[in-house]
C-alpha cells in the first residue's frame, strides 16, 4: 500500500501546489519532498478519526487555529471518517480555499454559491424549508455587516473607504452608509454618512425591490440613478465621495442592471412568443444597457472631469460587460425581426417548403441573454447556422422585393418608405447583394434629396419666418428660436437619410461622395444655427445696456406707476422680459449655453414673473373697465372705482405709506396684490350685476310697449309692478344706486 499512499500524497500535494501556483518538484519543501514525510499527511489519509487537513504556504497543519496570518489556505475535508483509498479519494475528500479571512470566505461562499443555489434554483429551493431560507438570508446579511465592521481586514487604522471588497451590489453600498450613519467612525462622521444615505434614498428602495419592477420602470430608474450618483459626486456639504468607491458603485450598478435584464428576458421564449411582446421587451432591455453605458461615459468622461471641486481622474469608466450584453440583445432582436419580415413576405406554403418553422433550431439549448466571453463562440455558430437555413427564403424575398421596388421606382417618397420599412431585410448580405441596382437607385434619390434640402435652405435662410422666401414658421416661437427649430428639422431629415445610407448602401462606390456632401451640408446647418444664437446673444446684451428698453429689472425698483396724463396704469415689468424668459428656456432646451449675463437677468425676471403676470391682469382691467361700463351706470359705481383707484395711487408701505412697494419685498407685494385683486373683483362684480339689471329692465320695457292697454290692462299693470319691484330690489341691495338717484 506504500505505492498507493504515495499516490494519495501526490494528489494532495499537486492540488495544493496548483492552487498556490507552485511546482511540487521545485516549490517549498513543505509542498515537495518534505510534504511526503510529514506525519500529519499520513494521519489524514490513514487515520479514520481525522477529518481535516489544512495546507498553508508555510506547511501543513491538522487544525485551524485562531490566527491573524494572511497566508492563503487550502482545506481538505473528509465527508466520512474513513481511511482514504484510491477508490474513495474523489468521493470522500472535498477541497475548499480560505482567502484573507474566514469571515470573508464564508460570506463569499454563502452569497455566491449556496444562497443562489438553495434560494433560487427550483430543484433545491422547493425542498428547502422557508424557515431555513430566512435563516440563510439573515446569515448572508449578518456576515456582510460583520465583514464591514468587525473583520480585521476591514477595521482599525488600516480600514479605508477605498476598500470595496464586500460591496457586490448597489444595496450593499446603500447598507454600508446606513450602518456608518448609525455607528460613525474616525474616518467618516455620522453626519457625512447620513448625508450620503439620504442622497441614495431616492433609488435605494427600487434597487432593494428591483425584480418587482417592469423593464419599462427600470428604464426610468436608470435615469434617476444617473441623477443620484451625480448628486453624490458633486455634493459640497461634506468631504468628497472617494473615486475608487464611486468606480465600484458604477460597476456594481451596471452588473445589477445586467443581471436584472437577463432574468426578465430569460422568462420569455424569445424565439416562439409573439413578436410584438418580444420586440418591446428586448428594446427595453437594450435601452437599459445603452442608457447606463451612456450615463457612465458622460459622467466620468465629460461632466465630472470638468468639475473642478472634485474632478474625476484618469480615464473614463466604461461598463464593458453591460455594453456587450446590450449588443447581444440587439443581435437577438435583429434575428427575430428578420425572421418576422421573412414570414410576412412568404405565404404559409412557401414557409413550409423552405422549412422556416425549423429556422430557430440552432438556438435550442442556448440562452441568448446570458452573455459572457465563453458563450460568444456558441452564439456566433448558432447565428451562422441560422443564416444558412434562411438563405433560400432570402432568395425568394429578394425576388419579391425587386419586383415591388420596380413598380414604385418613379415615386421617390414611396421608394424611401419601402427601404426604411424593410431595412432589416435589405441590409442582410444575401438580399443586399440581389438588390444592387435598386440600392444604387436609392443612393441617387438620397443625393437628390440632400441637394434639394440644401437649395431650399440657401434660398430661405436670409428671409423672415413665414414669408415665401423665408424659413418655415412655427407657433409661439420668436424669430431666433423659429430659425433654429427649422434648421434642426432639416438636420434630422439629412441625418435620417445618412443613417439609411450607412445601413444599406455603404458598400456602393458612390456612398463616400454622398456621405461627404451630407456631412458638409450638416456642418453648414450647424454654422447657421450657431450664428443665429450668437446674433441673439449680442442683441440681448446690447439691449441690457439700455435701461429704457426695460430688460434690466431691478429688485428694488417700484412695481408699477400711474400715468397721470393718460390715466393708465403701467406695470414696470417689460413684455420683452416675458419673451426673453421664453427664449432662454427654449434655447436652453435646444442645448445652447446661455451667457451668464443674460442668464442672471432671466433668473431675476423669473423670480418676479408670477406677480408681474397678476399685476398686468389687474392693470389691463383698470385700463379697460371704463369701456366695459354702460355710460349711464358709471356714476353708480363711482364709490368702488374711487376705492380701487385709491389703492393704486397709494401703492406705499411702511409707516405713513412713505415706502414704495418694490419687487424685492415679496410679503408686502403679495399683500398689496391681494388688495388690488379684491378691489378689482368688487368693481367687476358690481359692473356685471348692473349690466344684468340694465338688460332685464330693457327687456321688460320692450315687453310693456307691446301690450294693448285697452284690452290687456291687467297684464300692463302686472308688468309695471314687476318693473317697480325690480327697481325696489336694486335700491335695497345697492345703496350706492339709491344715493345716486336721490
């Protein structure tokens, strides 16, 4: 049995050496010849009472003792207290490793191996009691907490916020700051941790319950997450958020989103479920991936690198795995869309003859949404096999498309719509090759379109919006905004034509010439667009230097004045300011950076805009009420009109009414506006009532004039009595009228 014992020893020696990256023949004595002479190894193999052997870099031991040693360990378990033989060598010995600390090793094993298998795998979870499932979840959460607070590798002077080994999901990061907010430490105050905890609250709940959200809800969550992490990075109330920690957070968010998308799409049968549902879900999954990739590139590659208070250093972060998952999903959507177009064109008989029902068989047993570098060759092989199966169907489709396109070749608009509609089919190599002439025709049409757009632009660009020779005019747009919107629409049309050409025509000889001319025209449009904005900026800044134009509203200036010559009430808030506010808002939405001087004026104007609108309404009422009154009734409303006018003439505040009400006194301004509105409402109500009485009296008098006094005396008396009763009611309810008549 000596030879067999040596075999067993060499097995353990080789396993340990392989784990530590050592060669048993030349490694340390403990793992080479000396390893075979150690009695502990013989005891482990031949003693039926020993269950455990631990191999460290420094040698072999039989038991694990409490130690601060950082040596990696390889642990051999016996499942049963048997003597190890060649027959039971592989069935009775389990091999495990221990890195860094036993806490971290146990946590990683529970989190990444046992919890997923026992809680998510249906084969095991259905036999695992709910109570045990709860205990396992609590063990995982507890180990995570202990790892962050108690493990020697994570506490004391050596601990740093840059240590993120235990942060594997976004919820780990949120929980980290919650715990820090409760306990605090010398490297992070409770206040700072609480601040980060509060900033993360907007998204924490959604990530805790991520699987309960729909794909479309997570699309919105990605945008909210982008805003949240941006707020965390650029906060200035406390010390900045560490870059390594943010890098890890962006990474684990991307991983969490990727796994979520995979789980959601794995629940679908991507090859057999209804196309519309599959398409919408795949598009949502692709959008989630693309949005987060774009967010990370924008934040770390542009926005944060320019943020001087806390700049992002080194290269931008790019979530490569998530980007590749999005690319895989896009390929799945392309395959499914292509198949849908094929079945649309071919009748059922031809589909059966071409075996289209079996086209997805190459993907059987392959989960397309589980992307990783190891599945990529399998996926490409399946796609290649699928393309071979559908090749005959593509030949049929190419013939049908060729015939259809020949019938509409003289209608440019229909031609473009057809190529756009069947783009997924036509860009496939087999069909693309068959439609060479048709694609050349399309390229010629696109070139003509771009030339027409350019000629139209050059004809209209110097005109006035709305004129025959000017830019097309939109509603409620100032000239500068109108011109820019008009140009943006042209840009979209040219861009659509360019994208269609890139998708279908890039292999044609004339494509590069078309692409250069389209790019040149787009550049011309962008120059015009920038010139329009620059001219607007110069004009506004010039107007700001002229106080008579009313753009320079001062916070301490009076809110209104009464013109004693014309008797009109003027609000000292220019209508041009209202237009400026709209222009600034619209130009900002179009992506322009508003100059600081103009932005400051707009901010000041925005602050008082609400009150100014109300005051302008009151001023319009005051200036036009004279025209709304019936001439004979004006003296009847004299008292209310004088009261209203007194409020306007004495627009003062403070003791004795000596201080003019100004824009920067919001409380007094609000009170004054309420008084004005009440007085205006009272005068308006009286005017409406008197006009109504006036109309009623006219109708009654006309009615009396149509009565025959000889035959209908009683009707005359009744009508006259109604008229008198009406006057009596009016005198009783409106004392000012009584005074007027007296």
